[in-house]
C-alpha cells in the first residue's frame, strides 16, 4: 500500500479553533480515549462522516500531510478490515495541516466534500 499525500481529520470547530496558531492540536475526545489521533483517507472520508458525524453542522475538515507525521502514522485494520491511518506521535503538529475547510453533515449522513479532497 502506498501512503497518500494527505490524510483527513474531522473535528468540531469548537475543539479545533483554540489550536489555530499554536504548535499542536490534541484532537477530539475519542482520540484521547483511544490513545491515538483518528484519520481517514479520501476514500474513507464520506463513510466516516456518515457513520460518526451525521447531523453535525459545526465541523472542520483538516487535510494533513502524511509525510509530516513520520513514523507516528500507523496503518491499522478497522471498519470492515480496511486499513485506517492512526497517529501515535502525540498531539497533531499544526504545521502538518495543509488546509482546512468547514463542513457539515446532513441528518442522513450525506455531505458535500471540498473539491480539494483527493
């Protein structure tokens, strides 16, 4: 498997905004609970949003450069046996964020992803 250039982190705006302009983002409560930061690939993103964020409007999508995460980025089997990117390197370095975009997910789990998702 080749590592994609970008992996994606979904966060609430209220959780991420305080991290803007700081060296790192601690992630969401589920990340602290599980001991790593959850990411999705571009292909996994729509299903992650549908399953875990349906009905949420105040979200931000963070596109993170995989290469900037180094050895802390680990690929592990998760939903349906698919390999998901998990970051075990501590808080997410905000310098690794290539871009961010506001997103919202309809009650039925549908979402229009930014065109830059690849």
